C-alpha cells in the first residue's frame, strides 16, 4: 500500500509500505477520503524544512533531552539518537474516512464492510490503509458521504472548543481566525443558536464565514476589532472568544481580552503560545481555557488504545461521542462542508499540494486510481495489499529477525549487528517505520505483523517492543526453537516467568535479556580487579531516574509494568552479576503505592555480601543519573554513568574513562554465540534470577516485609 511520508529535511514521498494490522480491539480500514488541515500540516512541513539551529530554537525541550542523553550515554550516542530521529520519516494526516476490511477479535462494534470516520495523528494517516483503535472510529450514518465523514475529526476539534466556551442559546461569541477549524466552529456555534462574529485577515475566509452563519465578519486590518465588537454588543463585549490562531505572543490574546465582557471566557484552540496582559485579564476576571483536541479521552492511552470508555453520566461528551455528534450534524445538513472545501486532489497527486496550501481551507484527498477515479470499496480486496510483503527471501538459517525497532533499538542495538549477520524481517507497528528500518539496515523484508516472523521460521529473533509484549513474543519464539534476544524486562509477571521456565526446559531455544550494564567496559575492568579480592563485598547503587512525565509510555503500567519492574531490574541484575546469588531482599517506597516510582532495596547475598539499590524519581538532573560504589577488602570502586571508573587501593586513586554502557559489547557477545559457537554470554538462569529478585523487591514493598528467595 502507499502512504505519505515526511522527512525532517522537508521532503515528502509517497512510499510503498507494509499494511498495518488492527490494534487490539481495533479495525483495519481501507481509506476512501482524508482531509489535509492546511494550518497544522503546513506548520509541520515548514518546521521540517528548518535548519538544525532553527529546530533547536523552536524545541528547546528536545535540546535538553539531547544534553541529558549525552551526560548518561556520551555525545556519540546522543548524536546518533538525533540523527536517527532526523532521518526517520513521519506520517501526516489525522482525519479520514473509509471502509472496514478487517476487525480484531476483541472488537464488538464494527463489521467488515462498515463505513467509518477515523481520527488520530497516531493512526488516521494519509495512507491507503489505516489501523485504528475502536474509540477513534465512528460509524458513518446513511446520508453522509465519505468525503463529508473525512472531516469528522477536524469538526470535533471545533465542537470541543464550542463546548469549552460554554456558550448558550442567544449569547455572542467572537471567533478569531477563520481557517478550517475556525470556520467549522463558526458553523457549529450558529447551529447551537449562538450569535457569531468572525475575524480574519483573508477576505475569502471572511466570505466563507458569512455563508456559514456569522452575523459580522471583520478584517482587523480594515477596522478596529474592539470597536466592531463594542458596536455589535452595545458596549458589553462578547461572552466568549475562540482563539483559532497559531503562533505566539500577546497581540491576539490582548485583542481577545479587549473584546470580552466582564468575566468572559477565552478559549485557546490552535497551537497558540499565549502571553496575557495581567492587568487587563485580572480586572475583567476572565477565564482562560485550553481546548484539548477532539475532547475528553484524547491522549489517554487507556481510553484510546485500551478501549476503556468513560461513563456517560460522568463524561457526557467524549471524543468518540463528539465524532458521533458531528456526523449527525452532517446527516441533517446543519454542518455545511462544501463551503470549507476549497480543493480536491487524488492521493497519487498529493505531493504537489503541500507547496500550494496558501489560500486553501479544506483540502480533500480522494483515494482513487492513477486516472483520478475514486476506488470503490470492493474494487481491491485487502489481500491485494497484504500479499505485497509476505515473501521471505533469506535462503539460509543464519539470520536475525527483529520485532520492534523504536529509537532505542535503532540507535543502541541495530548499528552493532548491521553487516555482521544476515537481517531477515523487521516488524514495526507502522508500515512507514518498518520500511525505513528495512532500508537503513538492510533487512530483506518489512512487516507490521509479527506472526510472519514465526511462520515456519528458524534463526534468531530480537525483541524490542514495549514491555507487555516481551513475554508473549519470547514464548512464541521458543516454541519454534529460536535463539532470542529480548530487551529488559524479560516479563511482567511471575506467571509469565513460569511459562518461560517451562518453554526453556522443554525446547531447544535460548534467551538472552538485554542487561547491558554487566557488559560495559567499566564493569569488565572493575570485575578484573575485584575477582582477586577475597571476602564479602558491599555495593551501593544510586539511580537518579528523575520525574516521569505523565504522558510517557512508562506511565501506562499495563504496557511498562512500572519503573521498578521496567527499569530497576537493570540494577538488580548488576548487583547479582557483581555479588552472586541473592537470598533475601527488603524494599520500601514512599507511600507504598501498588506501582512504585521510587524504591530503596537492601539485598543479602549467599556469600555474606550486601547491596543497596536506590532508584529515585526525586533529585536534580545535574547529579549523575547512575553511580555506584563497591567496598571490598582494601578496595573501593566508584563509577559514574559507566564512563568514569575510580579505583581506590593502597592509598592511590586510579581513574579510567570509557565511552560505552555495554550495548555494543553485549551484541558482540551474542553474535559470537549465534555464529561462532561461543558460550552463551548471559545464561537464562542468571536472567531468571535477576527477574525473581525484582519481583521479590516489589512483593516486599507491597507486603511490608522481607522476602526470601
């Protein structure tokens, strides 16, 4: 199938990519129409065409992340991460309509052949096929054409802004900015019985706003907006202002505040970085509200991807219910979309459109054939797309398949196997990223369905997905006798660990977990020294993990298992590597939550050694992210981020510097096992021991007692 791809140097391409698979509880849709939002998508294209310096100025938050990466992994790894992001294609589009061609077994709402409206910048791309979760799709009622339904997501943005304004029948609202979202808001306000004034600098947009029901349409270049509002409202000011503009600064916000009545409401709808004049806003006691996209549920993974709807008695208008309301307005003819559609193009000719968006409002894409006709829902079965990438072309068994290739795998793992082993199939959730990784690293095939990897195959498998998929994929690989590398953690439950135990005991495969720190050159150098030191030892490992952003995927415990299970397992494994077999652990956390974000664990080992692991979300980022000390007989070892190793012995300090955290070394060791018959670099029993210790630490926190292993 074809999909529109954007690169960070500004290039746009129509690329052949693998067909996606329906997400759990979701659907696969053959796209018939999608809509370009000129404001949002033009901004993305313009940002992509910025120089590196301009990008850095525009996104200082990303610059900070690069600096933090350099502190912990070194500048080489940080630069590689940046390079990976810059060269990776990204999708465009978030509002589409089409026909359901496949349904996940967990879905109960949709059937093959249903017409649906789809939304979401994570899934409703400009592509011939899209995979959409249940609550980001709504059935299209009879009487609504596909081209109209394709506007549903954009109309829902405007509808949510109207709801945020609280405007009631007969009240007056000023809509500043008559781009696509602003015009749709004007139309929806009119349909709600609200009186509307529209403001914009473009004459054609103002004319469109009049057709959609605006009582007055004002160009601030031709007359003072505040005077027009005063005349229209009898000097009282408007009840609400919808700021449907982009950019930053205080000019638009100041104008909006000046037009509001006392205790009026200003709703920020677009990507506008507002600066408010304190005195004016304070004296009017205005309310400032941000309208978040399509409505409640947006950006909540439990709602959008987990399918957990909000009870209607608690949340009347979710994003999906907004979708349905917009579609009903289309059905009854109350939402005029012809007035906002200024251009129609076929998907095959879409590339040239993005340089010609000035003056456009709504640009509709028809997914037709090369001659420009719209493909019917029955003209191309899904199998025609699926079959394009199903053939394997690796003739021998000495190859590696990879499932999941996010930025970490692309940056820290794949560069160390490229050219050293034949690469078979890369599987990624989106076809665009799968195709990119295939071309960059030289895979033979690209897929979105991991089942293709396990269909009668042999060879090795690398698993770099999100954590909740680790154990299921490990089990599938072991069932076919594969040699497995899986990023940490190995699994998320003790039940999964038991299943892997059984698979290991009854099969011929192997498992290596990505506990890279035991392979770091600093670790190797330290172990060479302490192996000659007799007696028990003490390890103190401090992890300055930092506060977890609420929108980070680690905050979704169902996917990550939480930070202790998903991250701190690294440091439990390191303690086992240095000190041997653990026998007891006592752990605690502030507040004792079910899924702790910070933890202190005291571990006893069979030889009398002990370790303390402090994993904390508190602290300051200026302090090293990872640091440890080992106390032994006449020796102290201190290490910072595995880059600086200090040995204190015989009243002398020896300092060694390193540049690797062990990712390259662990890949080299695993490849030696796969290709040269070397001993397995991390036997399963050791990884199992580290996972058991991690589970025991969590049990200790929850049960408030020491746990023996």
